[in-house]
């Protein structure tokens, strides 16, 4: 037997017991006549002590020990003379009678501590050692807890978890598929699912009524810091529902998770913001509502005063940074440089300091009187002591830049506390999105997304104006999930395909089996899919989903630990009737 | 709003309520002045009634309805004059005030009934319609319940569910991998996991202590009825355990599932049978213990009596079919023909009828006296009225044939009731298996499986005799899972590789990252993996795992519903630097 207790379990109540523990050596401290060894496992750390009474043989063994050795110890639980109140086991220590080295360890390439000296690359290569560190393990514990609680909640709401296939069909719509050659069907390929979208809709046609799945999805996209070629989705679909039913159901899930996992209780309904308002007030369809600093558009009141930069533009808008009127020249210059960075893209920044004494100081004093500036300040709900930051230009770009500036100011003012949570729904997304390069509309969400009933007439007159029964779930400025009510009527579907420039033949080829299914009695249905990795990272307070994935890939899609992808045998390719072209 | 209640919900207590229901039309019965419509959803069926009081407009609508139409109805709950005690909603029916057709349906290609007229092929093509049938839906409900309960149990036992990657590295050992070309790393490939074996061992090295995952696995094998290219495993691993700990933990899981899912309570420990005993008594490493009929070997007492067929063979053994002494000549001939089928492979069958009056009648009366036959009967624990069925030949083939005969007799005697469950553990598997074609040993379970400590010395003298700390979990003759205690010591691992004829370089190339990991303090560990599809099918009483998979593939690995695999664009292949060779 390797243990009677874990390393996180012993308490003062266990005094005098003979116990067996196994674990890794976290530290060895040799204080002259006494040696203290911290023995670690997933559950905690227990102190072992070796002193002048320790048998010679064990003393010799202890001298050979090193960090990360795996040992088994049999000994007695005694009270510590100097207790450590920070450790759950800190009242006791073990006097060893017997020690077995189960596995030796070479010196790890980085320290296995909460704060490590290892860089990203080496920690990825030795991911199995990085996973030994508390913060990394805790991330995966959070993920485990989330997964179990999500299932408990949805099961309680009568959702059925149904596995959909991984070897499916490649569809040329959307992102790039990973494909899988079929040996049994030479020259043919499966594709790995980008999402189980069509299958969950088929399950609704099958009458499953409420479906969910926590499922891996795959996208062969060029990777960014927050993208992985394989990621996990909480995929859900319901029948006989409208948008309100879906939002209420999953707001229930989110509140349950906030409470069970984060101990955060939300009594009120989550705010619902239309897409148009989100863009106008926050310049983003995923607004961070942990703080205000809404945009005010002052185009009307700021134009016509002779300031050319303003007079020629589509949009003038700004935000109010409370209490920042005292900002030094240097700080304001920093902000100007910030908004002028290519990735923000503003031409310049206009500031107005609303001083505590009621006077104004701005970068456009030449063009605007104090009364003018006062009228801006009033319109923007600024108070003495506040700083107005104003950008001008075409509407889209300027709102985008203001969004970045707002988030930057939120950071500078400490308004983006990762332990505070501000969830919201963004609703009424546009149905279609014009893509200039392709000279056609694309579905903003999905070609099966239902337009708002009242907008259907616009298909013929002004499709760009149409809104959809589509919604996103956002926490702290991060899109956690998105979904829609689906079209389940063949005529409406045809109108949608027309708008997307998809011919009947093309639709049949791409989505034939789903259209077929709709001919046999499709229920009204809708759903949502959440990014599980991302939800975990937001709950954990991290910006990177990688921290919440046991074995992530790097930005080239490589797993540097197992050295994958890799070349395969010619023989294997031949069986698949494939050849690599150099 | 589409519904106030589901179609399985209304009871006599709801009399007089105005309700809204939505669902599919199961049947329409027109009885002159009255029309009864059975409205179905996942939860049940509710009867709608239309009679002379029904408004004309609704009557006209009802005439247009057909099977599988999706409708919404608003109406009043009334008491049925002729109640149906077989239906939970059988006390009530709905008088409709308002009817909306939500979706029409074409006539389905087969009837959506418990017993359908559709053949396998058409039901696979229209799987979404087949899934509407109660027995198919109930299979997936069972699977859902199993999944939730497995997680609940393992979470309660402190197992952590950790997702391992799907895009991993191809290893030439074992079955064929499905491979996935990497666009970002031209000419290189990922492989889909045949199991997360190496990753779960890495997680043990990481100190996760108890891991599980319900996870898809992939094998590119030629398919049989009970094989799918993608299948689901309940994958588990534990640290600081020996075989006894693993068996006890997962016997706990199995007992919990038996109780929660099947209502079957097992007080006693599951039988544990050594591999050798299983082969000697049942001719199978997955014995069906719902019935006895153990093999008796009578080689010694049956040889040397002048019957050449017996005298020249390695093995003579038989089974006792209780109460079958009355079998007619025809029945015995049938059994003889059965064992002579090529897939059973016996040369002939010797029978001995132990008549009620204590006399004997056998096919070998010429060679054996009644006393001889009596000695067999006594040795085999037969009673008057029993039939002895005896095969002879080389040991392996004969035991295999006896196994098939035993199962056949079990079927004929009704001893294999699918509602009775006989679980067992098969333990002490051989470590190695000699493969003649390759002229080398292969690991019976896995190259990391630990031999029995007492057998380690045999590495140098007689490796074929070594036994492993490996075990299978079997229910009703079906292998539900298997696992082992792993090697975690580099020297022992080297001995194992030597025995398998794997050089140090080869081991490094194939398993390098795992061997690397073992250099940094590996804990003793072991685990098990269960076939989730198969466990569901055994609990559900079916022989086919397909019935428990929402969207299975056929024997050519095709999904005939979505028509996959399929050809892909040349452009897509070019991006992957691939060419199909005709």
C-alpha cells in the first residue's frame, strides 16, 4: 500500500497515528542536525522531519534525496513546535520510520514553484512538469469543476448530452476544415467538425427537444494568442423556443456557474444590449461592462465652429475619464501616441480638461470657447475634475479606436478588476454582413439564423438593415458564447440563400441532408454555443485560454512536447493513396 | 409561446386548464364525427380530440394534417370517456380551440413506430427520422444517464476530468492511425488518438493523481458489425495504486451504475477469474457467467481405451447440458453440424446421454463401456437426465470451439437472459504474446504494462510464461474494459522493450516524450479504459453498439446520411501540399 492519507489530509486530530504517505519532494531544508522535507501531492504538502533520533540508514537515504523524487514514507504524526497557520497540515509533521524511494528525478529544467524561472518555450516542452505547479493545476481543477457543474445544471433542466460524430463532411463554407483521408474510401476525406451545428439541428428534427454536448471542435486557421486549432465548445440546442426562452435558460446556467464556481450571486437579470447600442456606446459587440465610460457622440454640437478636422468628419465622439483632469502633459501625450498606434488607428486625440475650478483647458482652445467646451462637458455628463477624450473620423473606425481607448483608460484607472464580473447579452445582431472582397453578403452568424419577423420584408428592399434573432453572451468584454433562433421553414430558408447568393443547387450540395430533414416536420428551434476554454479563462482571471488547456499547441499549431505534427511513413501515405508534393 | 406543458405532462389534476402544446402528429384516427390526434414529443403522447363542436375552420385544418406534421395547439384539458391506463396522460384529452401548423411533413420513408417497416439501410440514410422512434431514443437516453452518473461517481471519488488533445502524433505501433495533414506544417501530419494512453500517463507524472475522461478514440481498422472507426472510451488512471486499488475503485463505479441505471444491486464482490482459469473453464478471456456449464477436461480418463480419435489428441474436454439427455437424434446432429462450421472448427462432436434411468447412450458406445461413461459423467458432475457434449483436438482450438458450443447451448437453454447481469474481472493476463508472422513478442496489453513482480526473473528464461498486472472487466461475456498497472521504472521498462525486440533508439523515437517524463519522478500508477458504447449496449440488452450511437457509420466507414467521406477541392489539397494518386 502506497498511502493511508494524502499529503493534504493530516491534522492535529491525527496526532500519534502511524501513517503512510507518498508524494514528490517539494523542498529539502537541512538545518544542521535536522532535515525538513516538504512532501507534495495534488492535495497538499506535509512536512517530514529527520533529526538526531532518525535511524542511520534513513539518514543516509535522506542525503541522497533531491527535488521531485517520488518517495513513500511510513512514520508517526507529531505536533510541530513551530506551527504554520498558512498550511492546512501546518500543525503537524511526520517522524519517519521507513523511507522508500519510488522514483528518482533528474534536476527539472525549471523550478516547480508557484513562480517559476522557466520561460514559455521550455515550460511547453516539459508541459508535464509545468502541470505540477499549483497555479497550473488549479486552472485545470477550475475547468473540471466547471464541466461537472455545467452537466449537473443542464441535466437538471432535462437537456440530453448526445455525442455527435468527429469524422464528418467537409463544407467549403466558413473557416478551413481539417480533413482526414479515408483508407477504406480511397481519394475521399472526412472533415473534423468546426462545430456540431448541423447535427444539433438534426437532433431537434429528431425530437430530442433539449440537447447539449461539451465537445472538441477544430478550425484550421492561422493562430493567434487566444486561438487553438482544437478547442472545446459547450454546444446547446432547444426546440419549441423563442429567443427569450433561450436567453432565460442559459442565463440560468450562467448564474448557477457564477454562484457554484465563483461564489458570485447575481440577483438581477443580466443587462441586454442591442448590437447597435453596443457599437454606439462601446464601439464593440462585446462591451466590458465592469465600468461605464460610455461613448457620447458630439458630432452635432462640435461641428460648424471652424475646426476643420471636426467639420469634415462623419463622427465625433468621446469618453469621460473621471478625475483625470490633473493628467500631466506627458500622460496626455502618451494617450495621443497610444491612439495613433497602427493597431488603434486614430489620427489624433482631442482632450478637454474640466478643471476642479470649473475652467477648461483643451488641445482645441483655439477653436472652441469655454462655453463650447462646457456644452460638450454637460452633454457628456462630465464633472469638474474629469478629462474628456475625443476622437473624430469615419464612424466605424472612430468607434473602434474609442473602444480601444476606453479599455486602456479602464486599465489605467483600475476599473477592470479580474475578480469582478459584468455579464451581459448582446442581442439583435445584423442578419447579414457585406464582404467587399467577395462582393456578396455573408451570414453574420450562420446561414440558418432566423431574421426578426418584422424585418423579413427587407429581404427584397434593404437586406443590410435586417436584424437577426441572434445573440452573444459576454463577460468582462470577452465573448463567451453566441447563438440564434434558426430558420425552420423552407421558403424563408430559400430567401436567406438568395440573399447570400447561394443557388438552390449549391444549397442542396452543401446542406442537402439538413434541408432534406426539414421536409419531414422540423420544430422551431434555437440554441447557443459557449467557448468552454474561454469561459474557464474568464472565470480564472486569465487572458489566455492556453492556461486552461492541459496540452495546448503553440502558435504554429505544434505540440512541442510530443513533437507533432510530424512526417509519416511513405507506406502509410500509400495506403491512403496520397502523395506529398514538395 | 410554443407550449405550457410537454406532451407527457398532463394528468387528471390538470382538468379544466387551458394549455398550449406543441409536437409531432403520431397518428390521426377519424371515427366518423370525431377525430383523435395523438401528439408526440420526447416526453410522451397526448390525445387531441376534434368533434362536432370543433369550429369549422379548425376542422378544415385537421383534414389537411398528416403524420409527422409539427403543430401547436391551444385547448382545454378534459377527462377522457374511455381512459387509457397504459399512457401516463391516458386520463385526459385536449379539446382544441386553436391550431397552428408549424411545419408540414412529407410521408416518411418508413413508419415512425416502435416496430418500423424500414430496413437498416433506409433507416441509416434517414437516421434523424429513425431517432424519433421510442426504442432508439431510449437508447440515447440510457447513454445520457450513464454518462452523467459515471461523472457524478468519479467526481465524488476525486477524479478530475481532463481533456487530452485530439491532434496528436502518429505512432507506428498498434492499430492504424487516422492522420490529419497540417497546412501550417507542410508535409507533416497529426494523428487522431487511438486512446489517450500516453497522455493519461503524463498526467500521472504531473501529479494529477486521479484522472478520467469520456473521450472519442479513433482506429482505422477494417470494420466489423461491432466496430466503429470512432468510438467512446471512459478513460481512467490513478497514481500510488496497485491492482487491488484499481479493481476496487472501478468495481465501485460498476456497482453504482448497476444500481442507479439498472436498479440491480450487487452485494457481493464481483468474481475474479485468472486468465488461465477463464481459458480452461470457459475457453474465453471474456466468459459469460450468467450460467455455469464449465468445461471439464477428461483427457486422462478418456484416453487409452482404444478410441484413436481421442488417443492422439492433446486435449479432450466437454460440457454438461442439464436436462438435455432427451435430445432427439436431429437435435444432436444439428449440434454436430454447428461445431463443424468453419468458424467453430471442430472435427466432430461426441455426445453422451445420461438417461434418467441411469443408463448411458453415446456416439462412442463401441469404444467405451457404461462404466467408462459413468466415470466421465461423475467427473463432469452430470446427473441423470443430462447430456455430455465432448470435443477433442489441440488444446487452444478445442477450448475455442467448446466456448462457442457452450454459448450456443446457453442460448438454446435460455440461460443468457439479457436482463440478468453477471459481471466479473479477468486477471493475471499473460504479459506477452508471440506473433508468428512477425517472429517476435508483442505486448498483450500495452508495452508499459507491468509484469507480476514474481515473474520478472522470467524475462531472461521464459518470457512467454510471464503474467502481467493486467485485468479486464467483463459483463455477460462482453469485454467492457481493460487496464493494467504500468511500469514506472526505467530499468524494468528497458527489459520490457528488450523482450519486445524494441531497440533503445526505436523506443526513444516512438515513446521518447513519455520516457523523458519518467526521468523526472514518475509515481506508481495504473488504470483502465472502458468501452462506453459497449457498456451502454450491454446495459440496454443489445448486441450492437450502433444502436447506442446517435450517428453511426456503416461497415465501409461511411455516414450514408451526410454522405461522408467525400472528395474535396483540389485547391484544399494543394494548400495541404497533397495529391491523390489514382
